[in-house]
């Protein structure tokens, strides 16, 4: 069976011209200067619109305590050097230099 009303390549390309992915819009945090998605909490300091939403430091401490308790239960020692490495978020200045 043949296609009755075939679309040309140009017509197909015109229809697909809006399918491209766009780069995310990033904003600098007012407090720490780290980049984050707009209308979302800063993952570095846990603030949104100047208000503390999540206590990030308490979350990290709780996670380290959980890791130590698990290691103790398994009979292993956790060395202070082998803690999780936290990546530094890119600040607005660092992003502009790239």
C-alpha cells in the first residue's frame, strides 16, 4: 500500500522545529551564590526565597551517623578520610569564567 498524501522533508522539518531541547534556566542563590533551577530550593544551603526550607547540615550529619552505625554493626571501622566527597556547586562567577 502506498502513502497517498506524502509529506515532504521540508514540511516534516518545519513541524519538528519546536522539538529541540532547551538549556535549563539557572539562578544564583541569594545566600550562598550557588546555581540552582528557578523556583526550586537551593541544594547547597537549603533555602528558597530567603527562607530556610531544609536543614542541609543536619541531613549530612544524620547520614554520616547512619553510615557509622552500619559500619559498626558490620564490624568495620570508618576512616575519616573515606567519607563521601561532596561536590562543590558551581557559582555564578565560576560559570561565567567558563
